[in-house]
C-alpha cells in the first residue's frame, strides 16, 4: 500500500507455479476471496479514521 493523490494504492499479486495451480485456486474461489478481503480492509479503515 502507498499513498496516491487523495487515496491509497493497494496492489496484491498472486504467483502460481503452473497454470494448473492457478486454475485450482480459481475453482476454490480465491479470486472472489481477494475482493472480499479488500472490502473488509476498506470497511475497517473507514471505521477507524
């Protein structure tokens, strides 16, 4: 995370050993989990400003 203009830039990167590992994580719902975690982080930050 880093300050950017009037907000904060958040970058998350996931690396997989191979395409099969990426596909397995997609089937398990990891992609949606990243979005849910970010939503929770934003809600927490707003509640604690």
